[in-house]
């Protein structure tokens, strides 16, 4: 049975996702997501005048995913070593931020009220960082996209090595 080869870039991308070959793309999306999320966190925390020293943590931790994600695009080794470490730190920090934001709402006068939920720290914003870290962790377990043409024959290097053995 022959499998029809994708003809467009969109069909190729869908095929890669269906077969679990999405490592390079997801590593690049992690790098881009980390850059955008870092900027958003910086602006939000700057608006709060960095009132708590822990507000600096995501501004310091999230940018680590940018070079790790870019390295993961070009290097399989980096995608399986550096990217998961940076991503795990981001996930941990995002979960910590979620807890701190919930605590910040609860500490406002009146406690957890609708007004404090709307006017206090954004409750689910730190989970955005957690999603970026999760993308990096997912990229580390996926397979790399196969950009070589797929033919039904084994590669020459493999068959030559097998033929030399006696």
C-alpha cells in the first residue's frame, strides 16, 4: 500500500502532526511564545511597579526558553536536553505565579469577591507561561520533522554496513 505524499506545506504540516513529527516547529513556537509572554509579563508587572520581588522571577526565567527553543529547532540534542530543563522551570514558575495571584486576590480587602477577581491580579495569566513551558516539554518528546524525501528503499550507508558483516 502506498501512502500519498503531501503536496502543499499545509498538508505536510498536518501529516507531521498526525505522525508525531512536530519537534522543530513546536520548539520554535516555544521560543516565540516565550518572547511574547515575557514582554507581556514585564509590562503587567511594571504596571504594578514590581511591588513584590517575586514579580521579577518570570521576567528572568521565561527568556531562557528563547535560545533553548531556537537551539531545539536546529539541534536534536538541544531539543532533548536544554529545552526540557528551561521548560520545566517555566512550568514550575507559572504554577507558583498562579498560586501567588490567587493569594493576592484573597489578601485584598473583602477577600475573594467578584470585584477583587476583576480588579486584582489576573488569576489565569501565569498559566499562559505554564502553557509555553508545556509546549517546550511536549516538543522534547515528539519526533523531528522528516524533511528528506520518503522512498521505500533503505539508505545506502545502512545497507553497505550490513553487507560488510560476515
